[in-house]
């Protein structure tokens, strides 16, 4: 039986790490990116020092040739920054095999359209939603690159497609669970980045564990509230893609969104914090589209509103904290 052929689009830290997972699981992997030096290094030295320093990669092909990467690929994994996904994929539409399953590793909501990444993929590649899967969970790339054990969720409307992807990435250290709730899994992945920004801001101002726990818990309420309004399954939010990913992203210094938020809390401007973080922190851009999406559906998301106000309206972090605590007292719950 021939190994599953997979194209991974995006040779940054998460794309390279997931390519490693797939190769370790026995897939034939081609990793596409725009940096020729990275592509050459992946193929010849089996490293990607720019994004995963010190990590030994399994055999895979790095390339800047999208046609070569996508030819014959049964699974196409998309790991590019969410805000450039539409432009990137539209240019590759004719190169994707007609029966390929498209896998989104992206965690964001598109600015301007407020669309989730699966919706962007459907439109950009002109594929049915049944061929689009979403992978999300407590999956910090540097830890997985060290082959530390973790689990994830593969969500797809078509259970056979979800199983194909799950089988392709299952290994001794990476355990996928399947799920049909694409909406819920995607929203968890996008909104947890915004909550992690808030936690980072609070910690950057010197607030401690009580504040962190409060923001995480109430943040999960916000994610759940928006998800239910969009038709997601309530169970998703208590699982790996929901609480699991939220805890990992909000508490680890490896989280780019947490790190950027901490820099903001320590007094940096957004531009300074982005430069200091050094890599894409999706929540800094997606927070505005998440808030737009919530407002369209009449969903109250005060933490998300606070993050937007700090990043784009000049609200001091202390004032955000005071505003959140000054909200009217209610009974605890998703409706509160």
C-alpha cells in the first residue's frame, strides 16, 4: 500500500511541525513555502533552523514550486497566516487535485468578511465544505516538534474525510480525535487567541493566577456563547479544541498571542509588541473580525471588546480590567 501523499502549504513553525507529524506517521510529505533557503534546508539538512531551531526533521521534500508540491496530493494542509489565506489559495486553485481533502491549520477570522477559515477555503479553492477538515487543539508547535505527547481534534462534515486525515497524522506522540463540529472547532481556535492576548496583558501588568483563571474561565463562556449562536455543538467547548487549547494558549510562554499580550501589558505599543514577538500572533488581527462577527449575531463578548479597545483604541490595560469587573452582576453561566 502506497503512503498517503500530502502537501503542506506554509513552511513556518506550525506548518513545518505538522509536516513532521505527518512524515513521522508514514506519509509522503512535500512542504511548500516561499523561502528557497528554508525549502532547501528541509530537503537536504532535514532541519528548519529559522522556525524550529535544533529540531531534526524526518525525510520530506521542501519546495517553492507549488505545482510540484500539490501534484497527486490526497491531502492538502494549509498553514499560512489567516489574513493572506484567500489570496494565497486563490492562486493555487487550478493545482489542487479534484478529490483532495483540504486541511486548515489556521486559527483566525478573516478581516472584512468575518468568515472562518473553512469558509475562505471553500470560496478560494471552489471545493465543497465536505472536503474541508479543521485541525485544532492544545498544539503548541515547539512542544510537538520535540515530539512531546499531545492530542488534537480533526473536524469535518464528512466522517470519512475526517478519518483519512486522522489516520494520516496519528503517531506515538500525536493522537487525533474526530469530530463533525467544524464551526465549533474553528471558533475555539480563533477566539482562544484573543483570550490569550487578554491573559498576557494582565500578566504583563503584574496580575496573578486569580486574574488568569478568571479570564480563561469567562473567556470560555464568550467562545461558547458565540459558538452556540452560530450553531456549534456545546460539547466541543469543553473538549480539546475548546478548554484544552484555551488553557495551553493562555498559560504557556510558547504561545505567540500570550507573549504579544504580555508585551502590551508591559507598556509596548502594538507595533513594538509585534516586532518583539517576531512571528504571527493571529489574535491581534482576528480580534476585530471576531468582535464584528459577535455583534452581527447579537452576542456579548466583553473580553474580546476589551482587547480590541486596548490594541486599537488606546484603552489602558488597567482601564480594561476595571471595565470588565464593573459589569453588572449576574448569575454565572453561558447566558451571563
